[in-house]
C-alpha cells in the first residue's frame, strides 16, 4: 500500500536529520583528528610511458580513525569542504607535502620524483589569499615553485571570480596547474581557453575499456591531440593493466598513473632502490 504523503515526508526528514547529525559528528571528529595527528599523507607515482619510471607523485590524504578505522577521502573531503575545515586541513597537506618533497630531494637527489602534486579544493581556491599561502609553504621549505603542481577540478574554476584569479596568481608564481578528472566536467574544452593550464589529468573513465577499439579510445585520442596541440602534459589516470598502458602509449600518452604502476604509499620506490616488491 502506498504511504501517505505526510508519512513519506516524515521518513524523509528523519533520514535528513540522521545525515545532518552524522555529518556534524564526522566534522567534529575531523577537527579533533587534525589536532591529534590522525591524518597522514600517501603519495602515488606518476610514471613515464612506456618505461614506467617514476616522474612525479600525487599527494593523497588518509585518515585512520581510532574507532571508525579507515575513512575514505571521497567521504570526508566533501564534509571538510562543506564545514570549511578543508582550508586548515588543506594548508597542512600543502606544507607537509612540500617539506616531504624537499626531504626526498635531499636524500635521493635525481632518483627522487622531480615534481609533486597536491589536490586543492574549490573552497580553498575561493579563500582570499590562497596564492600567498602556497607561496609561504614553498618558501617555508625552500621549494622552487615550478616543482609544485596544484590539481584543481574543472568545477572549482568554472565559476571564474576568486578561484580563477587564485589559479592565475599561482601560475604567475611559477606553480604548475593541473586540471583533475579532465573531460568529466561540463565545459572541459572551454576551460582550456580561460584557465592557465600545464597538465591535463585524463579521467579514469576514458582509460577504462581503452583496449577495446570503441568510443573510449576515440575520446582518449582526441584528448591527447588537444593536450599535445596546446603544449600541455597529459597524464592518464587509473591505469590498472599492462594492456591499458600499452594502448595509451600507442595513442601518444607519455605519462600515466594507476594501480598497475603503483598504489599510493607513504614513500615511493626511488630509481636508486631497485624494483618494488
Ligand atoms: P583524485 O584526485 O581523482 O585522486 C585519484 C584517486 O584515484 C585516488 O583515490 C587514488 O587512490 C585512486 N586511484 C589511483 N589509481 C587508481 C587505479 O588504478 N584504480 C582505481 N580504481 N583508483 C585509483 P583516493 O585517494 O581515495 O582519493 C579520492 C578523491 O579524494 C581524490 O580523487 C580527491 O578528489 C580527493 N582527495 C584525496 N586526497 C585529497 C587531498 O589531499 N586534498 C583534497 N582536496 N582532496 C583529496
Ligand atoms: Ca587528483
Ligand atoms: Ca583525478
Ligand atoms: Ca576523482
């Protein structure tokens, strides 16, 4: 039997209350987690094709909660964006990643990755003075600006305004700009005319099924042509098999990231350390 509108509405609002309550709890726990050192960073290799040699690393945040255990960033980063904690958390990520990068440079020299990327959320970009925060993080550990890549999503910069200006300021500082999940936004190609971009991170959805000659391969080909034509660096995301890597190389891709080459880890395997287990 169909529920009355009223009953349905009540159940719906109870669910909303639950969700709001859970979100508030998670938010408060994240605040504590930041103070208690429960967050840590992992780094995923971005390699050259076809050799699969380490070139860059992408910084990814991890949270191990004492009771909840592993909490996915796909779950908690959006909460931190909504409650604003991402501003402080993001600054910690940025400073920690830059200093880690410089420590690897000091200990491994040319065998260390030559660039590091950090994900930056829309909320961070919209915060006035974000470029100055980045500049301060760089000088804080003596890192050259052009060794940092800031990964922004298409939606974060689409609105223009403060976020777009922040990206322009970063670019003027010499920081490299990567468009993350490229191709999944509503105006990917338009953005290339507006935003100063250095790196296109071609979304995993275009890499999946790339080995079957079909739509995915056609689109992946178009994207590498755009990237090459504009003098950008394309990175194929989410490469899970040797076959995908081979297809990407054949299509002209020279950089890749994915479980096939390495999962996110506390410390990547450097050139001078032999082959990963
Ligand atoms: P993203 O920036 O697109 O990061 C790539 C995600 O894909 C990571 O998930 C990574 O572990 C995963 N991945 C890499 N290779 C493969 C693969 O071959 N197969 C599959 N299935 N997945 C792969 P993760 O670490 O869970 O992060 C999820 C999202 O959370 C990120 O997507 C990003 O949007 C956000 N995020 C993670 N760390 C940070 C951070 O430090 N700051 C901000 N603002 N957002 C972050
Ligand atoms: Ca990313
Ligand atoms: Ca991505
Ligand atoms: Ca993503």
